[in-house]
C-alpha cells in the first residue's frame, strides 16, 4: 500500500537466480521485495477466492433455453483453471500485479439474460466472440487510445470511485450492510446488518477484522492485511466449532472431510462460436455482444488504472506501463473464459488488496495464479476463508484508494462534477462501468455547455455516444421490437 509499505524489507543478498528473476519482473526497480510480492499474491488470492464458490453458484443455478444446467463441480474446475492460467500470463507478459478470474456481473448477464435465449454452448460462444472482438480493438490500438484520451482528473476519480466501490463490496459481502427486505414500505434501500442491527458471531469476526486491520496499518506493520485475514480465519474456525452459528454465507469456516479433490475438466471446449445466430435474431446477438463488450471494456479500464495508480506505476502522464499487452491479455482472458464455460474472465479490482500488501510487479501473480492452480486439487481446504475474514481487506484498501481524492481540483466545476459523478455512481449502482459512463457524459456535456467542445478528444465523443446507447438499451430494444 502506498502509505504503509515505503519501508524496505531489508532482504538478504539474493542468489544469481534470484537476481535474474528480480530483473525480469523489475522487483527492485519498482521499490519492492520478494517478501512483499509473495504477501501481496496471497492477499489478492484470499480476497478473490470467493469466485471459486460464487461463479459456480451463479452459473449453476441458471438453466438455458432447453432446461439444461451446468455442473457446479465442473464449473469450479473451469473457474480455477482460467484464473490460474490468465493470472500467471498477466504477471509474466503484462508485468502488473493484476489478477484475473470470471467477472462478477458478466456471469450474471450470461446466466440470467443470455442462457435463457439459447443453449449454454451458444451462450459461451458469445463470450468467446466478445473476447475476440476486444482483442481486435486492442490490436488496432483503439482500446488503448481511449484509455489515453481520458483526462487525468477523471482517471483519479475512477481510482477513488473504485476505492469506495470495493469498500462497499467488503461491507456487503460481510453482511455489515444489507438490502432492506421489504423495500416497498420504506425509502431506505440498505440497512445495518441483516435487520438494522449487528448480530451474530460472523459479524463479530468481521468487525474485529476491520479493527485489527486498521490497527496494524496505523502501526505500519508489514503484512498487515494478510495477517488480519489469517488470524480472522483462525478465529472463525474456532468460533464455528464452539458456537451455534446459523450461517456464514457462501463459505463456512470448517475443516473439510477431505483436503484433496480431483478436478473435472468436462466443460472445457464446450462452446459454439456462431450458434447463437440460429437461436435469436441478429439484432439481439449484436445487442448482447455490445453489452458484454462495453461492460468488459470499461470495467477493465477502471480496474487497470485504479490498481496501477495505487501501486504507483503510472508514468508522469498518467499512463499505464505495457498497456497494450495488458489489454490484449484481458481480452484473451474473456476468450479463455468462454472456451472453458466459466463465463468471461476479466481483471479483478480485488488485486488492490495485493497492492495494499506491497505488490508492485507481476511476480505476485505467480503466487496468486499458483494458489488458483492448487485450488484445482485443494478447493476444500482453500475455500475455508469466510467472507467475514477477507472483507476487512477490501474496506482497508478502499480507504487507501480514497486518499487520492485530494488530487482532484474541487474548486473547478468542469473537473469536479464529472469526478463527483464518477465517484458516486460506482458504489451507488454497484458498477464500475456505470460510474465511468456517468463521468464521461458529464465531462462531454460540461465542455459543450462552456463552448469548449473542441477540447474533448474525439474518442471520448465516441465512447460517450456508446454510453448513451448503453444507458438507453431498454427503450432501444423495445423500439427495435427485441422485447
């Protein structure tokens, strides 16, 4: 974390082999150490390991047009495999501490919007098609050009908004904040705990985890986030064995009956690239692919910029190093996710937890990817970490990313208003893409109103036009007779 990891770990002199690894990943050059990278890799894994449970739950609970469901065990294997491979590829070729796995939100679109219209093979084919089109955008330079066209204040706002968003994710995942069950009788959409109060042992574990994490951060303890995750997981194991806990949510902290399970690769390669065109109209296919591309495109943009900024890797112009390769790998991850039937894989904002623990290079991805590879065989053991033990890391990193809000010029409305909307819309709509879209549209509108439309990069005009379609997709579908 930029505020707490400035001190050197003072490692012993590395061996010649270690020196080669250091030079390849630029560990010393970026002010990091092997110890920090390893801790960061563990922290990133533990904060996103929930996807091994959540992705099979979301995709496995849905049925396609023909009433078929995907096997949860095979989904777990596919999810872990894609995450392992693409995270390592990003570390080695992209040189960023940016982990990848099946995208939340995108998997829900696949499960509940696309699959009911066609077979699972056809739906996964659309994911592969989406990833290929994103790769084309990268190769042509358009995707990177759009990212470079974004003004620096908006990039800063994206990072701040993501900080609030992942802190909110932490609070929601732990159950500290929940949706009001009977929202029709109140104007309040969310509440404290499950019933307006904090109750239960899991909530105590989360609260203690937040207090422990911020206490360790305040004392600038190395490994603060990882220490908190490990200690709170141990506490959760003890609590679960001694107390009558009704529910921990997705992951129950208890020792499994067996530690090793054989992976099942039965879903790999089950996709039909153009099968969807035989199930629905061409217009419907275009709109579905457009929605997937836009969400993936700008979610990744926000994540890459936010994580790179938190790691202090942006250059003097606010650009991400090796951006072209990073974006191409992200596009390839979408292809891999579709080909493995685990839904589109994308860059994870939870990588900020690893950055908060000290990650600055792609070496930490070897650790995270290695743990996902182990999860192919040790899923019962590696998924004992409850969300209540991992979520405090997201809250802490959210705070650290929020500190960059001071870099925004709040006295200039043409800067402040788009920045505010970007920051506010992300957590309030639970979407990075929505926040970026709101900021883009506000930026273009204000520049135009002030008679300075020529200052807006033409790519921002194009992106804003796409966001108009994105936000108005429902009436557009109705007008075209899709609905």
